[in-house]
């Protein structure tokens, strides 16, 4: 069966290291989709404590490492988020991906701009230390939460609404897009998928991968689409090992020189 094919796939806010991170599902999405450009739009990590990373988190990083191999023909772009701050040099070494503050590219005669979006969140900008303390407390709460993390996921959604982050990020991103001459601007940060058009400029938020609703964006000749990831029946009922083996056998066999998961897991320990 042919894989869905796109020019660009964008996802954000995976928060590797958090109990709520849906890294396994994100990896499945990347394996089940064909694309020429992958944009990781910030907050791929929950914080800088690599000891929090689980096996499936390291596997996701290993997959990004493989995709970034020039022989794959995929451009992989990492846009820094507020939780990723300080990881520029580490990520370049760890997964071979260049990290940007913002990324702009041309496609289909239109200018596209990707920026995480925390730059337009006044609380993040003015209260960095308080925000980091809140992140630490939130990660601890996740460990105490019930199965499925219903409490922490509810708090996350309520926080976005209370701070009106979706509106603030959209407004700031649209203003920046006009300054940069961009026709389309893409953000994450709010964990809430969104599409707004203002004065001919399109704003898209690709949502996140920490809630029950997992969303991402694709760009191709037909335009921009917001998707919700739905786990396939055979994904839930087939062994994880078999799924990994199937993908590996379908990919090029020339990645033998790439680091394995065990080598990644030693980083930051």
C-alpha cells in the first residue's frame, strides 16, 4: 500500500521526557507517511533532564537521526521551543539536525514561516524562572496522576484557555508573518490546533502530542491540511517489535553506521 505523500510534514510539542508524551504514536506517523521535509516545531523535550526519557522517547530520537541522514533525501528542521532552549548544540550532535529560532522557506510560489510561538506568550517572555518552576511541578504531577493522565491533560487545556494563549500566539505570529513577507505562518506552543486567516495571511497551529487529540500539519500542492492522528487497528494489535522490523526492512539498508538506541540512552545520564 502506498504511503500518503506530502512535501512538508509539521508536528510540535511532543515533550519527550513527560509522562504524557505520545512519542510512540508520533514515530508511527512518521513511518506511515512519505515527506520531503519534516519540521519539528519546538518543545520536542519537556525539559533538559535527559534522565526522564523513556525507551520510546529514545526510539523517536533514533528515528529522527535516521531521517536526517542525507542519503534519505529528507530535509529535517528543528525549530527551538521554550522547553528546548539551550539544546542547539546538543541536538546538532545527537540527531544531526540543525536547530533554528525561526525557519522560512518557499514552496508553490508562496513564502512559509515556522516559529514555535512562545515568543508571543507574554508570561513565557517575562517570567522565565517561574515558568520553569511550573514545568518541574507539572512533570511531578504527571507521575502522581491516574492512568491516561486525565488530570494533567485537563490542567494543560485549561491553562491554554485561561491565558488565552491561542489568540495571543495567533496575533503575534500574524504580525511577524507580515513583517517577514510570509503568506503562511506555522506555530505550536498552545497544544491547540487552529487555523486563522487575516488580511490574506494564513496562520496555522499544529497542536501537540501530549493530549488525547494528536494533530499535525501537511503541506503539498493542494494546500495546507490539519490532520488528527488516529491509531490504526493493526497498530494496536500487532507487536511493537514487528512494527519496528517492518519499517526497518522497508527502508534503505545503508544506515548501519548510525547510532543505535543504546548509544543514545547514555547521553545525559
